[in-house]
C-alpha cells in the first residue's frame, strides 16, 4: 500500500491529495486571516521567529525551547524569498512549519513582527521573477547567514553554541530566491539544495537581476530537489530544463498543481511545507522513513495522483 503523507503523524508530510485539493480551492482568494493563536508548526518542536542576534539582515526561525532537543543539534537551512524581497513574512507559516521539525532557519530580510497585509487577488505575474525592488536581497546574503551560523555555533556566550549541526546545511529559495539558492549551491558546505517554483532562465536576460546561466548546474555537488506548481507555474519550463541538464548529482522534480504562488502564506504553511520538511529530514538527518516519500516502489508522492514526480540517481 502506498503510504500517505500525514501532516501531524509524520515528518514526512501531509495527506497530500486532500490538502492539495483544499489548497487549490483557495487560489484566487485573498490571503486567509491569520489565526488568533500564532502558528508554531506541527512538528515535535513548537517554533518561533525572531531577530538573529548580530545579523540584522536576516530573520531566524527555530524551535522555541532549545533544551527540548535534549542535545540533538539543529541542521542549518538558508532561505531566500520570492521576488528577492527583503521581507520573509509571506513565508512565515511555511518556515515556521519546517523549523518545528528541528531546523535552524535563516531567512533573508530583517525580523518584522508586524502582521502581513492580506495578499491582493491578482493574476499570476508575467514572468517568474518580477523586477526586484531597490532593497532587493543578494545571493551573497545566503553565504553571510551560513558564516554567521558557523561563528555562533563556536562563539563563547552564544545561546546557540554547540547546538547547530553546521556540517548539515540546506540552501532553499522560492522564485527569484530560488535563483539565489542555485547561485550559491556550489559552495562545498552545502549538503542539499531545494528550489521552489524556480529554475535558471532558458533564455538569458531574465528580470531577476541574477545573471547565472545553465553552466551553474554543472557545478552542483549535492542532491537537489525542485518543487514546482505544475505547467501553470511560470517557472515550469525553466525548472524542467534544469532537471533535464543535471546528470552528476541526485535530483528530484515534483509538481503539485498550485501555480507559481505555492500558497506558502496559508496559516498552516501550505501543502509544500511538510513535503519540504520530509526532504530535509531525509537529506540532513538521514531519516530513511522520510526518504520513502521520494524513492522506492511505494514512494509516497509517486503514488499520489495529485503529484507528478521524476527523479534520477536518487537513493
């Protein structure tokens, strides 16, 4: 029997079909108002967001009670926002969900406790990455975050000293942020890359301002996953072409028909969040059960009709 992805019982995800149908029903509507009680994630460790001490350019998402980890160290996740925006609040539920599974996430953009205004009802943008604003983030900020995490893990007096597993690092990004993640993926400290609704432009001259070409894919050295919103996702063609070109590292491309937005700002983090947590559990924590969501004859996503999944060299 094909295992289903249960949001609460499994760090492997959600009951995908039901969640996907529900999420798709929300498309075309304004953002759902935030719950009265702040979302802390469905993982084992209720999570918080806060300013990253000494790194004002980023927001930190982490388990609230570090002592609850009982000595387990937190893998590090670096995240870049869609639009290369200097504000990660649209991804707060998504990142909170992942952090609650035991991750130390540094997202570009200063910590801002103010609630995010409802997202207006608008059609999909004309290109995967609209022109970045004047305060657009840079790829190098992902490396800044990793350097900071390594330093904090070693610094006397740091609340995070010895609590981080800086040998297990994921770089992630959505849309324009996905290009930033790809840009820094060759860094030898990266353990895995996770690309959301993004891919390197098939034709040069994209509007993101990030000038990377397909040759960047030949520099990859670690497993990579693309999660995209199906053929209506405006990054679809770029992501599919990226995947076809990758031949030296394990790669996965999985589609859920949500379009480009991904619904990351839904109050529960959206249907991509638990699947992302499963990938990280597998690639950063060696969780074989989580790996069964993506590989094997009974692959959890492969057997779900809501998803379209392809992989190569993945084991």
